[in-house]
C-alpha cells in the first residue's frame, strides 16, 4: 500500500520493499471474456521476493468479507539472482489461515527477472500463472514484481459480484505479522500517520467500516469540504470501505468495478477526495499493454 493519491511512494512496511504491495488489478481476459485476470504487484525494487513472506490474493464470494478463495504465493531463498515460486489454492476455512496452505497448483517455478517471461499453465488447463519483473502500469518508469493468475470467471463464484483484496504477511519469530494489504487503489493517502497505516494494514476488511469510517469522513471534510452525510454517500457509492475491490463480471470492467491496467485511478482518487474539484491532469497511466497474458510489459 505504498502509493498515495499524490503519486508519491510511502515508506515500505518494516522498511523492506519486498513486503510492499503496490497495486491490485481484476479484469476479464481481452481475448476470452470467460476468463478473469488477477494481478498483484509488489516490491518496487523488483528484486527477489521475501522468502519468509506469504503474498495472497483473497476472494470473498458470499458477502461476509471473509476469504472463500485464496491464492497464496511463496518464494524460495534467492540463489545467484534466481528464485523459485510456489502457488497454493486454498478454499473456505483454509483460505483464512495465515500460512500458505491449500492445494499446490504450481510448484518450484522460475521467477522471471529477464525480459522473456516464463508462462505456466496448470495440468487441468484452468489456471495460467506468471511471476516476475514487469513495468509498473501506474508508474511507467518503475519496475515491480507481478504475480498474475488467470482463471475461468465461473470459478470466482460471483453472485453477482465478488470482493477481492490482497495481503502480505511475514513470518517473524514463528508468527505471521500482517504488514501490508491492497484493495482500492491509492488508499495509503488516507493514512498519513504511520501508526494508523500500520494498524490498517494489519486489520481485516470486515472491521474497516466500524474502525475507519469516522477517520475517512473527517479526511474528506478536510480535503473536499464534504459534510458528514455527503462523505457517507460518496463512500457508500464507491464502496471505499471495506477496502476490497468489488467485481461484477457481468458489467464492464472499469474501476471501481474491478480495475484494469489502464484505469486512471490517480485522477479518480483526486476527484473523489476533493469532491470533483482537483483532477490530476499531469499524471497518465500507460496504455501500451501486451495483448496476451500476463499483459504487463517487460521492464
């Protein structure tokens, strides 16, 4: 959660860029509308990932804001600049376990640090996967590590929508510490105080409204002159809290219904916080993406 609405990077969790979640994307495959891409970017240094961390994309498909499906990504110790990644698929109660549990759908795959991506497909053919260095869609001059999964849209279990978010947890002395999370884009600008941001990152989406609604209402009063009722209406309309991306695959994908790689979320977020008064006209995301999975361009 390192990107705020001004476009500046905030400090990494625990001072470690490897634990820093950047952006979460959810959109249909451009070539097959029956498939959905889930992409989590992290580590703005684009170096090997933390071997004691669990990076997770979580999906709630029944509206209780608890994980029903989780893709867990774990990385090996890097050796001579090379690294392996495992992907586990956890369902229901297993999807709520901090550790990387579930069925292994990809194991010991090479992370792509070169221009040529290693692309993988599961034995069943249902899942495609990529992990490696890619150009940051939000900051075209930056490089990040992308973890990308493409799967049949029906697997999400949308009825009619799902809620998707990401988490980074790191094993510290035998216990997992939740150090970052990602849902709506550029939310870290809501928490200029380091202690508040750390608490938010460690929390669960089902606590967001009760814990953080008052904070966001106050912030929007300061940034946009919102009254309390106006702020609540805007938060409700966007679904800002809880901090999860809502995605209805039957509707066009454009933030806040999912998020595509080319969505101008900087302008959107600035207008949201200032009640439409301040667009970010000097900030434009790149639009030249790959036509095929994993869609993000090589660095």
